[in-house]
């Protein structure tokens, strides 16, 4: 029986149990991830992490959540009241909804009912995840606009450009997976990887997706919408208390969602490697265990990148998305389509063999890379009289670093007063005035 048929027979109470279970799983993963991230980064930087609240500090995230709940909720005077209130809610809800189409495991029994560890299996499940991740940016944009402050607005505009740029690369990387699995259903994609995982069958798609998911979730080194060194706190500068906690929750839930989607698309989902579907390691609740382990591997990658790489400049970030990831994704998409065409021709008995097809594809990719590297640089010659700019050619204001010359020092004219014996003498008042001017820097 397929996953869709199993889920179609679920009673209402079982669907409600799954909804509560998914919500609890994401909240617990958020609390765990916050504390785990602080401990891992502290270990990388040779310093103690949280170790006071709870056993070995593992209740620190819970203490932080309670602290945020009791903090004063401040709303700026210039803020739009209702939009300012709804923005964190809009960011948080799509993050939870996207997880509903992720298959967490195979067929199990819950209170005597046979079902699959998935809330719903849609024919366009992958598109649902992409749509929810795109909707989440509306909360960030609205929060920056409604705050009535320039720094949140700049962070919101950055986030909008960031999501648009990296959504394209992410979508193109998923196209190759859809072509191989012949389906947009997440359950069908997992079933299609029973003979081989896509992370090594489609390595370019895997690398592009991993890079795009880090940029999509505004995580370091792509955390430019926050950028505390430039924008104070970015889009959530004016938020506090539970509204700030909702933004925090949405960020970490989005991390879990994109990591779970990466597990589903490229690491075989809940399946254990190198064993068949009828093996005991792929039966029952074991699938949930393997799924969580694979998802934690991607979440560790988020933490590793944050503790290792510095934040990129904005022009570098946009250049990486538009001039590197998107062209490579397009070339890889064409190469995969060509390889599938050759495979169909070979299976029909009128085409090339697989080895020749791989050689042709490799030669095609090498030729494209050589052309890209050997093309002459058509930048304009350097003009010594040009105004210096920063940002690698992007139109940013010039930096005026020239220090103006100091004005000439003035001399104090001291009047000569006649005294007895035709001698000159400086009165005490004139001397005191000249000393005061000298101390003020006017002499």
C-alpha cells in the first residue's frame, strides 16, 4: 500500500495527534538547537558554554524562553500597530506548515491504527515547502517596514533580495531531483532513492541546495538581514518580548524544515543506507531515528558555518547567488536533461552506451567551464581620475578619507606700554589672555 493510500484512511483524531506531534517536535528541536549551537560554538572558540541552568546547562534555552515571555513588550511610537503585531506571526506560521509534507518515517502503528509517519502526502509536496519558505519572508519585510526605523527597513529589503536570489538557485537544484524521481511528492522521492541516494547521483544539485538553504534561512555567513555590526539588529531591531521570540522560533524551525527537506531529497529520507526495504532497520519506528540523525547532520553544518566563516559583504553575497549558483544550476539542469535523453535512447536500443554518455556530459561541462574562465575581462580600463568607490564596482557612495589641512596659526599682537625709563612691559592681563588663547589652540 502506498503512502497516499495509508494517509487517506487516517481518522480525524489520528491527524490531530500528528499535528500535535509535529508541533512538539519542532519546538523541542528549537530548544535543543539553541543550546547545542551555543555549546558547539563555545567548544570551537575554546571557552565554556552554558553550564549553569539545569544539568550541564541543558535547560538554558528554556530559561531564555521564560525570560523573553516576562520582558516588557515595547512598540515604537512610529510603528504601524497591526502590521507590527502580525509580522512575527506571519513569519512563524509558514515555517510550521511546511513541515506537514515531510515524511518522517515509514509505516507504523499508532494506537492500533496503521499509518505513515507523515501528516499529508501531496502530489506537489516539494512546491508546498518552497511556497512556505517564500511566504516567510513577508513577515520579515513587513516587520522592517512597520517598525518605523531605517535599520529594520534596510534589513527587510536585504532579506527580500536574498530570498528572491537564492529561491531561484534552490528551485533549479530541485528540478534535477524531480526529473530523476518523476514526481513532486516527497514520499515518492524517498521511495525513488531505494536504489541510490541523490547526493552522489546528483552532486551538483546537492551542493547548490545546501548553499541555497543557508542563504534562504538568513544564517551566517549569509545573515545580512540582521548584521548586528551594521544594522544594530536588522529587521527585528525594534522587537522585544514574545514577538522577538516568535522571530527566533521561525528562524530555527526554518532551519529544521530545510534540513529535513535536504534529507528527503538527497539522503534517502528515513531509509537506512545499504539495506533493503524489508530489512528490520527500515521497519517500524527505526525510520524516525534515521531521519532525525540525518537532519541533525545538516543542522550541525549550520552551526559549523556560523562558528567558522565571517559574514560576507552584500555585493559578494549577491554575486555568489546570481553569477555563480544560478548559471551553474542552469548548466547542470541541461546536462541532466541531456543525460536522461541519452539513457532513454540507450534503453530503446538506438543510442549511445552509458560510458559514452558520461564522457560526453563531462566534456560538455569542461568546455563550459573553460569558456567561462577564458573569456576576456571586458571591464573598463582604470582611470586615475575616477572617484574611488567600494563594493567591487557596485554603485555605493564614495568614501572621503582625505584629512583637511589645518588653518594657519594666528599670532597675538601684544601692545607695548610706555613705562618709566622708556622700558616695555607686558601687563599681567595681556599675558594671561595670550596664555588662554594659546591653550585654546588659537595661537
